[in-house]
C-alpha cells in the first residue's frame, strides 16, 4: 500500500520535506538503496532540473547528479551560462533501482508504478519552489511531468505550460549522451542539451 510518513503535499518547507522523504516506503526501492536522494539546491531557484533516479554514486553520496552524468550536466550548464549553485536539481524517483552483476550495481529503469509512487515528493518540491522553469532530463522525468505520450526524440526543446510551471520542457538525459556509442551522435546530443539549456536560460532574463 502507499505509505508516506507525512503527507508531503501539505508541507512547504524543503528541508522538512527532505527529512520526511528519508523514511519513505511508498514503493519497495528503499529496501536495496543506501538512502533517499532528495533534491538539492536553493528554495528560491528559478529553474528546477528533474532527472530519472540517483545512480550508484548518488546513492552512496546522498546527492543528485554527482557522478559521470553529473559531470556532463555540469559541462552543459556551464556552456549554457547557468550557475549550478543557483538551480535546484532533483529526480523523478528518489531511490537507486539496480540489479547486481557480481558486486557491481547496474542501473535498472524504474517502473511506471514506482514513478507514480514517488510523484507526491516532486509535486511537493515544485509547490515549495514555484519554479519559473522546469527542465526534464530524459524520458522518465518527461513522461512523469509532461505526460506518458511525451517523446524526447521528437519533442525535446518544446516549451509547454504545466500545472507545475509556465515553462516546462525536456531534453536528453546526460547518461544517454554517455551511453551513445557513436561519437558524432554523442557530440550532436551534447550540443542539443547545451542548446536546450541555453534557450531556457534566455527565457529567465
Ligand atoms: N542520473 C539521474 O537521472 N539522476 C542522478 O541523480 C544521477 C544520474
């Protein structure tokens, strides 16, 4: 059954939300994860970035986007002229879902049910921050926030109004760029990502 320690939608304080999320058992992912990885960044951030879920490094360190995907994101933010310390970065799912290959922990895609179970947390983060813009990174976040029919390949960079923000958009996930085996495509995707972030930055002025 859905169990949230305290109704997140009634909380408006980010640090109180984060503490409440530490004990979340809304789905089973908490069982194999080290800790809840909540969003990070200032409560007055204008832009909120939404990834999929913490990876191996994030699970150990308790912070979003601190591993290899975070490095790609850092590069793209810098190229777009966005100061990472001024934005809020979070994930659609707040526990690391993985399978074991020997002692290696391999990323596993969260199910629609797990994304739905986690959604009250991100809705509460949006309600607390009231972002001018939300940037979804990859399909999991885009489908959670922009709808199940959203296709990154066709619709990345489109600006939509949602209940959460007047400017809601989606772009490639940094990990998709790292995973792409073709060098040309990798460069093109990185350029798309940086361009999409730059376009959002221009809307903030
Ligand atoms: N990938 C994500 O989607 N989120 C993180 O925090 C790290 C990697």
